[in-house]
C-alpha cells in the first residue's frame, strides 16, 4: 500500500485505520445479531453441566435441588436419561454412598441408572430392602441394614438405606435406592422429598 506526499501520509494512514475499526465493529455487530440468545432457553438447557450445590439444613438442600431436577426433566422424554440425571443430581448434592434405580421387569427388579460402586444386578420381589419396598409398595427407612431381615449386602460399606417405590396407577414401576456409609442417615424428611422427586419422573 502506497500513500501520497508526506503531507497526506498521516491523514491517509488514519483514514485506513478508521476504516479497519469500522469493519471490525460491523463484523462484531453481525456476529452478535446471529448469535443464539440463551435467556429464552429452558432451565434444562442453561444448566446442562451446572448444579447449584446448596448448603444448610437437609430440608433447605432438598428445596434448592428439586427445582433444578424439574429443570433437568423438563422437555426430556427418555426414561433412562431422566433416571440418570436424577441419580447424579442426588449424588452430587448429598454425596451419598450409592444412589440409583431398579426397574421392575417381569418378576424382578433390574439395575437401572445409578451413581456409586457396582451393585447387585437383579433382586427378587420380597428380598432385601429393595424387594420388600416393591412388595409392600411403601417407602422403607432402614437405620441399620445389618438388622434388616434378609438384607442383601451388595457392599459391606453400606450402613443405612432408604428405598422409595415409584408407583403409577397403583403399580410399582421401579424403586429409588439410596445407601449411606453412615448409620441412621435417613429420616422422614428424606422420605417426603424423595417421594416428591420420583413423582417428577414420567414412567
């Protein structure tokens, strides 16, 4: 690029710089115009990899977590995906030893999405805490798993447990199983909110 005489050199230079600045501004404006806004997206899209971990009482933690779980489930119809995200959200918030689902298939509970160590794959109706919760169609809270008749020891590290049946139209479709390394870790607060959470899942 060549410029005229020395008197016009600086003037021409600043004219070209201004031109480049205008070009950059136009490009930036066009990029912003075509960029997809996120404010209109549902919560499930905006928080794809972000879970706000709450502190406070157990009840406060559940109250913070449930709207986030609702956001994860909104618009998603795949059952496996929804069970996986619920298990992951609960595990991340409470850091329990094991959180997961067993689904009813024929005459057995079959392992479904979970978070934690490897687990028993199939459980018969009436066996252990999970099989009993299925058979009785009620939530079972076990302060000491060693004292539960017929307890299935998938892991010796599990000390207490809560199992919540997922009931639709009077039929148990699955159970949510939660284990803790601490004894007597679960109470009626867990029962109340975990039962609310499983009702959010479209089985």
